[in-house]
């Protein structure tokens, strides 16, 4: 991907997901207020706008950002036309002496195409930055659909007019809403403006209620309107929870808004979820609380990108993870373990980067780093300082930094002040790539006069990290967990007593620390294919799709550049050196890992509306994985193929009848993380 295009896309997506405040240019004119009035014309994909902007007294040179394809109809100061230039999306002008406000009128069209069958991937916008249409309107902040000053105004009001029945919504409190003269109008005002405005509109049915001291709205299309009470109930529940944990909710309202393509955005004062997303039964307890938590972290408090984007990792920890922990410790441990598996499966030395370089997700590896690794770092901080200090620090940070920005350093300083503890050992996990690679070696047990003793070495592969590593010893009397302080060096010896004869010693079995798992700890899954750096696609005699369709499936797994060969052309050396994904069953069973012949079901794969996807681990000493992509027909491949990527933690999938019917994962080998002790005579 071209570097300039990639950076532009990443910055735009951060504006969408974390509503980053635009950086004020040095010496930029302070903005006292801004009023924006827009009229939407969906059939023509057009917006007619007018905006009055009042600057601080004494302001002279002013720059505004507006969509580069917009047409500025006029720009006036004190009722008189004012000279200006408009180039490459920037309006430059100079205020006359003694004047401090300007008004301009403009027109602009937006018609980004929304795919009816969006490809799977990590771009949460599906390539849609702004579009106005009869089905719906979405105007992202980065599209500059209104004139954006260099500094966020101290107050901001938006008036929106649209054809009757088309309801619009943006940041702030809704001051008015009415339909007359063939138009539906609404007025919105922010007490504490943040970021660049986004706007949505559509033929919504609107519900309203008060809960947790906050005005709640739902803006749903007719087909999903019956789900509104469920979402409003859940919003009230999670807003209550998060206000207890973080402090007062920072905005005037919270709205759940339906989008006409499958987004999952969190904006200041509302979340925008695609209609197909809203209908999924689990979203109300997963994506919804995630976006509500963004109200504090990423929207209320902006991200200082000079040290990387911390907000996605923190919100992942405070929503996706914390809610599982409140249900059960077993769920919490499994979630942490999956974060480590995802990182080890998807991140390689070629695509790794430190958390200080994370901006937004753009592929599976960046998600595993910016969301998963960062969430584990916050878990380690919380484990080190305790719940009271951890949540006290977050509340204090919210009090001090709300409507401003914060960096990793600001967060670490807050945790340090609240706890009085040294968090320096955690900084390398933020500032460096990777993490510790640990293995148990030379582990022995021996009887003592009273009880037993266990000894051994924790060996670390470079690069070295220092941290406390939990070891759990299991025996007839139960389990005992001991932290072993590991220095930033190759090996650390340990020994400790055991009350009874040891049976197993496990290295961090509950995934309490961030580390890079050994190959034997990682199950063969969809993510093993997505993270492969040496994948070859192989078409077989019973592959039921053409090569272009197979390539499209590989692209949905972020493997669009993988080589594709026919089985007859696959050389033995090539097969041994690469991970393989077969379309259909290979004619030569030796190409499959030993002992997996049952996968073939003894004949041809099933035909019709079915698709199976299986990932198999090669047996030691061989390395890598082999996958089988078996659609029952070309139609089944088109219907189900793009869904496979969303089941990253599974190693076997069966789709039929329009849905996933079966999913499973084979357990990994123990690798270097488990030692089993032989029975010994006392």
C-alpha cells in the first residue's frame, strides 16, 4: 500500500473511531462560536450549507477546511463580500481590521458507493467517508462537509433540514425537532464541543427516554424499530456502570443510531451501528458497551498521537474484557488467553510495531497489537496496582483531562500517582516491539524430609524483558501459584517448596501477563492462516470454484498476495516450506498432516449450500499449518466465504442454511509451558 494513502486512511479512521480533536496550528485564530445550517438533498446526493464563524477579537489570518470538491458560493464579513482563496480543501482569508466574524455559503455533493456485499477486512468504514442518499446519509468528520476551523469552537450549533420523514442527528443536545412544509428539521448544540462533526440522517423512527441522568435516543429504521427498547435498556445499564467507574458522562445525550451499511462507530454522544449489526443478538452486550466506553476514552478525552493511540486498548479492556470478567473468572482467563493467541498467530517480525506507533487498525496484525497487546498491558497495570488505584486513576484522569488530550505518559503518570508504585518495568511493553518469549527448562522435583521441592529455569529468548512471571504448581493437595521475578536476561533460576508430590508445573496458565506464546501453545485456527507469512494456495481436482473466486477468498483472509498453484504443480520442497490452503481435498493424502485422514470424510466433500473450513497443525518436527477450504458450490463460496475471517479463533467451521452451524478448535500441544512430573516413590 502506498505510504501517503495509508497514512491518510489511518488518520481518517482515527477521527471516526476516536473522534480525535484536530490539532490547532501554531498561532491559529481562536474560535468563539460557529453556527452551521445544512439542507440535505438525498436524490441529488447534495448538501447546501451556510456557516457563521466568530473568531476571538484581534484575529486576522484565518484558514478553514472544506471538502476540496465543494463550491463556495459566497463569503462575507459585515455584509460585504470578502476576498479569499480556496485551494486543495483550504479556504484562506484575512479579516478586516476590527471585524471578527465571517459567513459563507457553499454546496457540495457526497456519493461514496456503498457495496451491497462489502468485503471482509479491517477497514471499519468499508471505504465510505461520506455519502448522501435516499437510503441514508453518513458524513464523517474527516470529509469536511462543513467549514472546519483550525481550532474547535468554544460553542457550536447545527441546524439540519431534510425531506419530510428524514431525521438527522449530530453531536450535542437536541434543542428542537419538527416537520412542516415538506421538511423535517432539527437543531443541535454542544456545551463543550469536541472534534470534527459527523452527521447521520435517514428515515428513522425515533424513541426517547431519560435514564442514568442522561437523555437517551434510538434512531432506527422501521425494520429494526422493535429492537429499540432493548438497546435503550442496555444503554441505561452500561452508562450507569461506567459513570460509577469513570465519573460523570461527558456529553448531553447518548443515542443509538442505525446505519445503512455495517459500521460500528463511537462518536461524541452517539454510536452508529449498521442495521445488520444491530440485529445480531450479542451486539447489545459487546459492541454497544465498547462504544459507550469510548464516550470517556477517545471521545471525551482525545488521544495524543505523539505516543500512539491508547484508547482502543483501554476500551477493549474496560468493555470487551471487563464484562466477561464480571461474569466469570474462567471467561476472563479465556479472553486473555485468546488475546495472546491472536498476537502470536497474526504478528510477525515483519509487521510488528510498538504501541507508541499504533494509530488505528488496518489489518489483523495491527488489531492484535493496538487492541489486544494494549489491553494486556492495562491488565498488567491493574494487577500490579490493584483495583482501587486503577479505577481511582481513571476517575482522576477523567476529571483532569476531559475535553482535552492525553498520552500514554499521562496515563502511566496517573496510575503511578494513584498507587505510589513504580511502573517502569511495564514501559518496555509500550515502547518496544514484541514481548518476552519464555520457556520452562531443566525442571525437576525431589522429595524433602517434609514435602517436596521444585526447581528449574525460566529461559527467555531475545529481546529480553523484565517482569514477574506466574508459575502454577499442581498436585494432589491442589494448586499453588507463585510469581517468579524474571530479569531482562537469558535465564532465571527458581526453586520453591511444594506441600505434596508435584504433578504439573504451568507457565502463566491463566494468561496474566503479555508474552509471545511458543508454537506449542497456539492452536491451529483461522488466524493462523491470516497471520501466515509463507502461505501458498493450492487448487485441487475437486475445488468447486474458479481461481478468481479462490483468490477473492484468500483476500478476505488478508492473504491476497499469496501464490496460487495447482496441486499437480506443487513441489514437495515448496509444500514443506510453506503453510498451505487447499481449495478442495488434495489427491495426495501425504500433503495433509499425519493422523488427519478422517478430515476427508472418506470421499468427496459435500455439495450444495455448505462450506467447511478446517485448519490442521503439522506434527513435530514439521512446522506450520494446512487448511482445507471446501465449498459445496460456487454459490456457497460466495455466500459464506467472506464470513470465515470473522471466526479467527476457531480451527473448524461448518456453514449451511445461511448460518454457521458448527465451530470448534483443537487444543494445542503443551509446548514449553507445561512440565509433567513422573510418579516418584517418597
